[in-house]
C-alpha cells in the first residue's frame, strides 16, 4: 500500500482513468457492432459517421493509438462501401 500522499493520489487518478478508458473502448466496440449489423447502406452510413467521430475523439484524448483508430475506421468504411444500396 502506498504511504506517500502523492502515491495515494496517483492510485486514485489511475483508477479513474482506467475506468474511463475501459468505457471508451467498450463504446467503440458497441458502435462498431451496430455498424456491422446494419443491413441498409443508408443506415450503416449514418452509424459509421457517429462511430468514426467517437473513434477520432478517443485518439485526440490519447486513449487509443492513431494507427489502431485508422485500422478500425478503415474496416468499418470498407464494410459500409460493400453494402448494396
């Protein structure tokens, strides 16, 4: 157990950040699944817009590596483009 005041604070901060990061990763997975389950191209395109926006926000906050985000966005975009309208 931490004995210094600063170490105790660091433990609290790390826990808050861990939960926030976990929630963001979970939301990215949920949004991705919604896009991949969409059968209509218009609906999928609308969901894609929201998913890409959220992925970009997590990258700007440093929660997700830039290349990982690019890979996820590319995968979703390829799927939406493959759908028939």
